[in-house]
């Protein structure tokens, strides 16, 4: 049984999350707290496995509390934030300093049932997270310079598809920070609520040499461009004549996810075939494993992040066990491998 502590200054949100999570198999809400000071005492007393944390609270803000937790009492934390743009920015900062994942607060955009199901899955993933990697992430965010960027000998028309979930925001950043300006056209699915994906894309665009933006329906996929799937929408690859085009659409959840890596990878297998490179990074569950196998069967080169560098070795493990990964690599070697494969004939 995974023990959870819910931290939020809103009594309504605390009640909703506690009530809904208590219905989820394998999860026990052992307590709630209205601010970080109460949370600190309850963490020590109740010893929860996972904490859900609001980032906008009185007396001490959630980011300050998270930094203290990562330093003195490392524990898996899932940030529960508003869908406002500023909420997305703060949530991304929380991920950089050690939070495992992020979900949106209950609101008009989702039903409470949808949110509780997503949060329950994220809690199960967070309980399996490697805290040593998350703790070191907080130190690296402050102390390490950005990695040196790679170069490409020629512009490539190959397509790159990347999927990630738990721990994926920092893994994706680590890959894209090494990308050259004329990188292969790249499509990325990161399991993340809507609005947060736009903030995520904007932050990556500020850090990277290539252009990074949230995908819009009909975007042409060209060298030098990275498209992030919008939260709550599927993103697929299509052809329009000789050009590759991203389509953004509604549709049912796949492996409890929308956007789904599986949906993207299957479309890349169909429309790009051997002209593609796929990479599956850290994350909970199996989303993308069968799609990666479809890519491999269509002639694409495929990469899975290794267990040692994954925050949660779920999605990459599923691909490896399925025989879908042509290459198994640590995170710091994946960008170089993608660039090399994209330049090969």
C-alpha cells in the first residue's frame, strides 16, 4: 500500500483529492496538511511514501518547501498546480529542483474522475522513483553549466520521435540542450497536462539552439524544429505530398494517457518508416513500447534509455523486454546517437 500525504491550502481540494485517491487500489491517504509547516510535522510522524504538494500556499511557498525536502528529507513529490500560465512556470521549476511529476488542480478542463485516475497513476510511478537521481538533479540545476552542443555535418530530412513520462521533463531537456541548431525535425510526447506543455516548450526554446514550440495542427516538420505535443491532445505524423506534417487531435486515452507516445510512434512507423529514429525515455508504465516495436519493424532505428539513468525504468524497460530497442543508452549519450543516426543513409 502506497501511503500519501496531501498538502494544499484549500480545504476543498484536500477533501476532493483525499476522497478520490482513497478509492484507488493500492493507495492510502494517511493525512492532509494545509501548509508546509503542518506538512513537515506529518511527514516525520506518518512517513508517507509520496507527497502531493500545492505550490501556492501561505506561510511558506511550495518551492521553498520542496527545496528543503530535497535537501533534508528526500521523498517523492507530485506537484498539484493551477492551469494558469504562471502555474505552469512554477510547476516546471518544481520539476527542475526535484519534484517527480505534475498534475493540474481540479477544474473545468477535466472531470474529477479523470484527474484522480491520472494522479493515482502518477503516485504509483512516483513511489518507484529513484530519489538519488532526483536529489542530484536539484544540485545539478544550480551548479552544472549546460552541456556542449553537437554539430551536424548536413541537414537531414529524417524524423525523430521521442516519448517520456515520469522524470521526462529533465531527460528531454538534457537531450535537446545538446541538439544542434539544424537538428532533425523532432516530435515529442511528454505526459503532462495542458497549459504546462506550452510553458515547457517555451522554456526549452529559451535553452536550446533549435526552435522548440508546442505543436499546432498542420505544423510542417522541418529540420531545426522540435514540436511538443499539447497536453490533453494526441499528436501524430502525417504526409502532405513530400512534406511531413504534425496533426493534433482529440481521441480516447491510450494507456491512460493523452497525449500518448504509442499514438505518435505508430503514426511515425506508418508514415516515416526507415526514415525515422525513435527514443523512449524515463517513465512509468508501458506507453510507447509496442509503438517503438512498430517503428523498428518498419526499419527505424530505436533507442531506449538505460535503467541506471532513468528516474523510473518503466517505459524503456517495456520496450527492451519487447525487443523494440536497437540501442540501450545512458541519458548523456542519447542526443549524440540520435544525431549520428539521423545523418546516416
